[in-house]
């Protein structure tokens, strides 16, 4: 049988390695591309469309005009946090179910 303590230590290392990978992937573009503009994809797409088809008119307009870029960033951050919360909840739910199933299997043996 495997030692549960070594299994927990292995998971801790995996978590730290994943966290390190996320940090490296996040910081690398900032270091390698010093004077880059990190604009949104919406504005880049709009520029590309106007370059290809100058007379293009959008089919729809925004439902609400936000007062500033800070408000837009705030709403984006809230949306990202809500999405992360939902993803975290689902992962925790499935992990809990898996652990519950494992404990049932151990008790039945």
C-alpha cells in the first residue's frame, strides 16, 4: 500500500510547480517585450476590419457606454473573479465527490 503522507507531499510539489509555471508564463512577456502595448483584442479587430474594409459599419452598438476605462477594467475583473469562483466550485465539488466515493470504497472493503 502507498504511504498517504508521501502522496500528499507529491501533490504539494505539483501545486508549487504549477504556481511557478503560471508566474513564469505571466511575467515572461513583460520582460521580453519591453515597450509593447497590451491592448484588447476588440480594438485590434476593429483596426484590422477598417483596414480591410474601410466602409464597414458595425451591426450593433454597445448597450451601455461606460464612463471610463477604469470602470471597464473593474467589470472585467469582476467577471474574471466570478468565472474563477464557478470553476473553483466545480473543481471542489468533483474532488469532494471523488474523495467521498473513495472513502465509501475503503469502508466497504
